[in-house]
C-alpha cells in the first residue's frame, strides 16, 4: 500500500514539540518561539516591486527548466563577484528553493547503496534526502573542540570505495560554524584524488559575522571546482523563504541531469520569483546589510546570555542565525519526578516550565545540545533567555 521509500523517511522528530507549541499558542499561552529557520524581516521593497512588475508584464508562464537566462546570468555574475568562480549558463540550475537544489543533485549523483559523508551536527533534511536516493549516510560526529568542523583525519578515515559524495554545510545550520579557506584547502587535499562529489551548501553565506571571510569550497582549486556543486539561494540572505528560489552551480553533466529530473518534477522555479530574484541579486544591497547587522547584534546578545547561565557552554557561532549551546550538565536531572534523559526531554521541560520552544540537538545528530534560533526581536529574545535561565536554575535547585 505504501512504498518503503516513503516509509523509510524519518518523521520530523521535532513535530511533536511544535504541535504542543501550536496548541499552546492557540490556547493564548505566551510562548517564545526560538525555532524559526527564516528571517523575521519582510522581503525588501525593491524585490517586491520587481515581482509586481513581472506580473504586470505577464511574465507568468513556464520558463526554461533550469531557469531564465537573465536570472542564471545574474547568478553567474554573483558567483564571479563574491566567490571568484567562473561559470557558463549550462553550469547553473535554478530550483524551487535550495532544498530542491540539494534534492536534485543528490538524486543525480547518488545511486543505490552509495555512501554519502555527512558531518554532524547536520541539517535535518540531508540524511532523509540521501535515504530517498537509496544511498547510505555516513554520519561523522564533529567535535566541539574543533569548532564543530570536520577534520581531515575524520574525512580520510571515513572514505571507502563506496563513497560517492559529501554534504558540507558552510556556514552551518545548526552550529553556525564557518570553515576558513585553509581548513577547506586541507579537506580538498584529501578529496582531490577521490571520485567524490562535494555538495557544498552555502545558503547562509551572507550571514557571517566578526568580519570572517567566506570561502566557497569550489573556489579552493580548479580540481575542486569540477568536483563541487555549490548550493545557494535567496531564502535566507534576502528574506525570501516563501518565494522558493535556490540554485546549484556545478559541472555541466551533473547540472544537465539535475535539469532532466526537475523537468519531470516541478519544471521551473516560479517565474515571478525568478524575475524578483534578478532584482535581489543585482539591486541595492543595503537592506541585506541592515538585516545582517541586526542578526550579528542578536547573536552577540544570545551568546553572552548563554554564558551567564550556570552549566551552559557555547561555541561562538560565526554564521547563520542559530546558536547551539551545550546543555549536557542538565541531562539526568529530574523535575516533578521525571528525569531529563535527553535533549528532547529538556526541550519539553523548557516548553512546559519556561514556555520557550526550541529544537533539541538530537534532531541534528547531537544530543548534548539545543538549537536556539535568533530570528525574533531583541525584546522576545531577552524574554526567552530570561525564561530559560530561570527554568534551568530551578533544575539546579530541585535536582540532586
Ligand atoms: C542548511 C540549509 N540548507 C538548505 C535550506 C533550504 O532553503 P530553501 O528555503 O532555499 O529551500 C535550509 C533551510 O532551512 C537550510 O537551513
């Protein structure tokens, strides 16, 4: 009746907590939501105007499957300007969100039982997409002392004859880790002689702090450029999550096959969003910079608040809009007669006791952590952090 392919996909493990939070909000309980994976700012006006203009000009039909020539050219210009990468139109495919871009590329390069290396903590969808492709995820736990980054040793030790791809999230959701150029060069040295495709998810590229310099994996060397498919999109940087525009840039054979797949799936990304995206990429960037600065302020605030809390430690995230504190000292504490056994239990406790919703680290492959998203106002963040602090204090005093 139902296929194994779908039955084998994991249910969203966070859905239960989200359902409780939704019910609490319905019951008018004042919940602070720190789960949201999208900017809380509106899409900039110039981008919205470009979409309205596209509608008025009747640019509302199917486009070429990999995207309009104008948008692909704007993406080529962006990749040249920001990342010093040179591509042709045939190297680019635009999709309905970066999630579809990753889906297309994984299904294009990964066959049955092929292994895909995924450093943990990872973005929740990677292992599920690999499983849909009938591949095998090889999860490598990165260490906090290495800034949650994959080491060359770990990479070397996990490559086998079946390794087909590695999915690297840089900057990372959920840890905010950003790989430096030299760290990428060291990983590239391991990969250069291997028949392995790097799927480099760079969707948070524009959200990077402390004047850290971003380096795209594809720009590390000409050999790696040929082996890397860059994934990027408009959702996070331009506050355009609902517009559904992402793209992949890579070797022509891969892009051609990804287009074939997309042609039988969604055809093209929404035409109106494609026209708006040209304005996003080529129009004024000051609003993007304003959002970026606001995110950096929030990150600093949440990060310093966390360090003020007893028993909480935190690696400073350098990108994206998440912090990933270590809460392991609170595991095995008890409240109301029940024990907090894992990060799910702690998230439940914080929801019930503090009315704060956040995502347990186990959902990302790391049970000693929780993910806090700072895509909400300073005022709500302040409220949320105070609530977390008092709820954790309570655990300290009520537990042995
Ligand atoms: C790491 C990562 N990659 C890809 C995506 C997908 O983005 P899009 O909205 O463009 O599909 C997300 C969204 O949460 C993400 O966090």
